[in-house]
C-alpha cells in the first residue's frame, strides 16, 4: 500500500480524490490538508510515501510549501495536482523539485498510474518544451539562478507576504529575510516588490 498526504483547499475536490484513490485498494490517505501551512506542518511531523498537492492554496501557496518541504525533507516525493495547464507552471514546479505534475481534469486511471510511478522512483511531466520556446525568449530559466531558500522566499513575496510574516513562517530573522530579498532582486534584476510581481506574471508564476 502506498501512503499519501493529500492537500487541496477545496474540500469536495479533496474528498473526491481521496475516495477515488482509497477505492482502488492500492493507497491509504494518511492525512488531508486544506492549506499549505497545514500541509508543511503535517508532512514534516508524519511523512508519507507520496505528497499529492495543489498549487493554489491559502496561508502558504503550493510553490512555497513545495520549497519548504524539500528544504527540510529533500527525499520527499511530491506530485502537483493542479488546474493550471500553462507550461510555465510545469517547468516551475519541476525546477523546484516536484516529481510529477498532473492536471485535475486528467482521468483517474492516469493519476493512479502517475502515483505508482513516482512511488517507484520515476517522474512524470507533460512535454512543455515546444510551448515554452514560444513564450520564453531565453533557453535559460532565470529562476535557476536562485537557491532553494531564495525560491521559497520569492514565492512568499509574490503571494503578498511581508518580511515579518515570512520570518515567522520560516523561523528566520527579519534581517536574514531582507538579505535574501535583496539577493533575489539583484539576481532577477528587479528593483522592487512590484517589479518582482511583474516578473512572476511575465513568466507565468503569478497565481490567479
């Protein structure tokens, strides 16, 4: 049996996915979480074989939760289950360290197969290279220049978190957060939070 932690802020969606997976007899749902902060707290205390999570979640969005989980548990096997079809989202979570990306409207058979493959050490990402080449002028993703911690803070800043809030979420001093923000601004060649948000929007990393 493959154990899972399932995170989605839409209760009916989360429960439907849990019911579908449990009915196969192949999986156990250890915990269901309704937001990113709850997911991180739960997964760090009681890890499961697979974390199946959405991107758009309250309190801590999926990007930040993904980065935080992998910062503390690099071996975590995380599958992103999302409504977004844009290739930028796929590339962003792949770069951040997720093992797979699947859309919510995919057949349940595909979801089951992807979970099994990830549990066996494989990965699954839709082919996005052709679409990305039309949207991104450079062959190098600018996010690659950021450290894992910087990417984690990037997503929290873009989500509207203040330095004080990020400091509390990550258990770091406000000065450390400000230093990271400064480094992020320099690496991405932006001068303000507004410009950082514009950068995120341009590259498909700004949640609706």
